[in-house]
C-alpha cells in the first residue's frame, strides 16, 4: 500500500489555475482511496476509481481527480494501485461463537484419516491435567472418516481413560460420545429414540456412542455450559477470522439467551468488529422444537439490541441432514426409509404465522425436498393470515428442492440461502448417491434455477462446518467444482452463476435479508464505510484463481479492523 499525506497536496488543484472555485470545497475526508478498481455494487453496478470516507460514512465515490477535493493534510490517503475495493462481505449463516468455542476444545479439523484423528485425540488427552469426572468436549469430526458415519466409542473410552466425552461432527447434527457420557445420560438398550433423533445401536440394540440430531441433547444437557468469560473469549476468537476474511456482517444462528447476553456485552464494550444479525434457536430446549419459553425470549429481545447487534431473527429446524438419513424427503431413501419432519404441517403453519406476526425474520433450516416444501407452505400460510410483511424470511441449506417449489421463493419473497462451498462433488456426494440415488444428487443446490425462477439468492458459509472464506464459496458457485484443486467433475448441470451474481450473494443481496441494506452491502454516498481491499481485481483474473485472492484490509464503519502485513 502506498499512503500519501502532505506531499500529495502539492499536486492538488488550486483556484484559478486548474479547478474552479465557484463552489466551496467539501469538508475534508478522514480517508480517501485513489486509483483503484472500486466496485460499488449499487443499482447501476458502477465501477469507479476512488472513494472518500468521513465519520464512518461514504461521502464520495467517483474519479480520483474529483476525490482530490476531499483531501487535506489530515486525510489518510491510500493509492490502491489498481487493486480491488468493494463492499465488505456479509455471511448469511455463520456459527462464529460456536466456532470460537470449538477452537477452545479438541478440534478435529474435519480430518478424514482415522489414524490422524486418533493422533489428535491423543494429543488433546495429553495436553493438560484433568479430573476423572471432567468433561472432554470437541468438534469437527468427519462423518466421511468412518464407515456409515459411526466412529468407535472404544477410542474415546481408551484415550480419555473413562472420562465423559462429547464430540460434535462437522455438520453439527451428530455427536460421538464416550461410554461414560452414555451412562451419565442414562442411555441404555431400553432408551427409546427421542422424537427427531436417533440413538445409533449395534445388532443387539446397545448404544454405540453416536447420537443424531435431537438425541444429541440427551447427553449435551449434562455438560456444564460455557461461562460468560468463555463465551466472551469465543466471540473474540471467532471475530479474528471474520475480520481476516473481509466479513463485516453476519447472521449467527443458534443463539440462546446466554449467547445473546455475551454478544450484548461485547457490543457494549466496543468489541464487535462486525454487524451481527442474531438468530435465536430452539435446539437444546425441546428436542429440536420450540417450547413455550421461546416466546418469553422473544418478548425481551429488545434488551439485547445494540449498536451492532440485531436480535430480530429466529431459527427453526425442519429436518436434519441427508448424509445421516435425518432429512425429510418427498420420496424415501434408497433403503425404503424416511425421516419424519420436526413439525407436523399444521403445527408449523401456526408457528410461522405467530413468529411472522412478531415482526421476526424466520431463518429456516431445511435440506430435504419435503422439508423445503413444508417450510414454503408454512410461509405461505403466514402471508395468507397476516398479510404481506417486510420480515425478509429465508431458508438455509436447500440441498434438494423439488422443481415445483423453485418458483415459490420469488412468489413468496423467501430468500434462498445457499452454502456454495458444498456445490461440488466431494466425498459426501458419494455418500448421498448411495442414500438417494444419482438422479436426485444431480439436482442438489440448484442455485441458478432459483435465481432464474425469480428468487433472491444469498450466501452463507455455515462456518465452522465449512470454510469461512467467502472467496472459496464464490469460486465454487461459479465452477461447481473443487475450488482447491480446480479438477474433477461439476455438480449439477447449468447451476453455476457468474462472478457478479456470486459476489452479490455476499453483498447487496445479503444486506437486504439482514435488514442492513440502508447501511451497507453497496458503496454509496450516505452508507456506512464497511469495505474491503483485495490484492487483485477478481474480474480480471481466471475463475480458478478467485479463492487465491487475499483480503488486504477490512474497514467496518470506517474503522480499520484488519490489515494484512503485506499491505
């Protein structure tokens, strides 16, 4: 980066010589960026050279020559040297707090090699002194690393010497637990599967230490919750990665009251370096469904509202995941089975109508085609009863959508939140082919179809399930191929989108769904200066190099919150 200060003034226009002084010059800016590839993402999709910021607000976007009027001896001036400047990324579905907590535990990093997984577990076991009754917690074990996604309970029993252990998988829908944890939870051969959950068993009916969806809560409720100090540390840890990848706003789903308190404390202490759209969630309260206590939390949500914190979203789970056969499908799995939805149709319709009437955005997890249809039916019921609203509802994940339901996203004004990092044939696609057949897999994640059908498409990472880096997902949204090798097959036919569209999923589109479009998501005069500088112009490189680009600087509200040491 070249920073120009007082000496730049020698080259600025003076009255009567180069520029007219008919109009008084504007007040000077705090920051001015010159000579860049500045993509505004405004209505005209303008590309300009320069931008000026005062008091956290964009006051100019245009040519470098005209931007000179905003410079005085106090202005910090950056010569971009044709680097790309654009709005900060907005991630519509990221578990930032949970990812921070995961880094504090035993993180298996989605490792696929069982031998290496065992090595990581052994390193965690030897990393410090622990009491025999002290819980071991960890995250991000890969379903694909073990036959049928069933890791051996004996490993946890042996490595952690009989301690209670609880490890959440990379998808967040399965837990690997020790025998001691099963004993503490009272899980044995006589324990029935909870609604919306599965206790995996051997041929004699014994629990084998793997729990799916709502069954996870049978053990999780016995683990001491994170302390306020631990939650605060987790937010700080997660935000460090958020800043590094140029994310200036995100939706955090799955927040209970204690999590909202932690976020509120961070906001009040000036520690939030991104805007947070907080989506409250029922998981852990009532087997994957809302209990009546959710309405108590909704009633007091204003107490958690802050400068950078908006608690006006609620997350509802309709089903699990296809890879563990816990998604709700229109046609059975290849073995003839199916998984029931978390809510009956009438029950879900009434729930959505009540939540919509509260002015909440309903942020719905739905993966199977039957689950997606049931969610759309419930949204339609809410509109019929309540009338149209501006609540900006969304469905997240959207792995398999029936063709008949694709136009309903546009018709009902429900945003389609895709995790495009999953839009290529990885090992989980091979698992899915065995479970639902190749024909259905070929229709996974129909991003382009929803766009063509009039739906608003947005992007989320689902971190720490997958990469937080938006550029990984953006490249995959275009190519539908592995973004790290640029090799292999594509997933789906004709479902890739162009670069402009993919970037808008993470900027102007996402800002609307997060209710931030008046503030951010595009670079326009009067909006807040949430922006990033990239080391190259994404529109001027091969698609295969998009995720090799680096964020050099992140500004949130005009304040520099991240700078690469090379900038």
